[in-house]
C-alpha cells in the first residue's frame, strides 16, 4: 500500500517546472503549457500504476518535454510518442483499462500561442540577415512576450486553459511498439555487420541490410 501510494505521486507544477530546464534548457511557452496539460490529465485519468499511462503528443516537441516532466512518461521509456498532427493537443491513455482522454488548448489560448510562435519563427528566419545588435534586441523583446504569456497563463485555471474530451482509441497505440523497444530477433546486417532487429532489415540484391546501409535512414 505504501509502495503504491509512493509510486502514484506525480510532481507538483513547481516540481515539473524545475525539471523542464534540466531536459529542455529553459521553461518556454510550449513546455509550460505541456506541464500544465500533463498534470491536468493526471487528475482526470484513473491509474493504479504509473506505468499503465501512455501519452501521444500531437504537436511541438517543446510541449512533449513539459508533458514528460509532469507525467514521467518519456520517449526513452516507450510511453510517450510523437504524433505529427500539427495541433497543440495530446492523448493520455491507461493501456490496462483502455480508458483514453484527449486534452487540447482553449482556442483563444491556442491562437495567442500561435502568434507568439510565428514571431519567434520569423526571428529565427531573419537571424542570418540581421546584425548582432538587432538580434539581441529582438530576442530580448520576444523573451518579454514569452515571460508575460507564462505569467498570464499561470493565473488561469486548468478548465480555462484546456478542453478535455473522451478519446476513442486503444491506448496501446500510444506506446512504442515492442520491436522498437527490444531486439528480439537479432541478425547481422550483411554490409556493416551491426546486430539489427530482423523485422527492420531490408533485402536488397539478395543481402539483408540494416536501414542505414539500405539508404532508408530514419524511416
Ligand atoms: Zn521549448
Ligand atoms: Zn548495415
């Protein structure tokens, strides 16, 4: 019982915000919102064990780090996957009970964040063409906007920041597949000799090759 209670304790927002800089560099707008989103989700999903939780983030990698800090689901642990859907939202599921929820940003907050993101993206686009002095000034102005957004959201309740809905999906799909977590059928690539999971190799001109040697890097 003691163990179960200890295991089920998720970080406070303060603790999650202290973790983010260690994995992300600093607390940015998206990692802040990700942490809030993750903690809000933990209040709404029934879990007996932390390891039954799996998360699929539908956007920004920054948000994924905030969610990881809050939920302790990580890419490395196989229970946090990136879904390239281009939306600031995430699925949270208990793969044992099959319960799943989805959280998204309130549209007004979402648009506010998009506008800031556009300004930041324009800055990085312009960066090679502007002077160091201009760059410093523009970055400082952006930092002020970032800080003021986080300060503003910090005063807003979870129900005002997010929209919560039930999700119709099997939470098992939010976990990394077993053949990404284990090398259960190892074979040697016939070009580089690396030990490789056989289901990931390709036969090319009669030889079993790893993806790198077959020229399909990263897929
Ligand atoms: Zn970030
Ligand atoms: Zn190879």
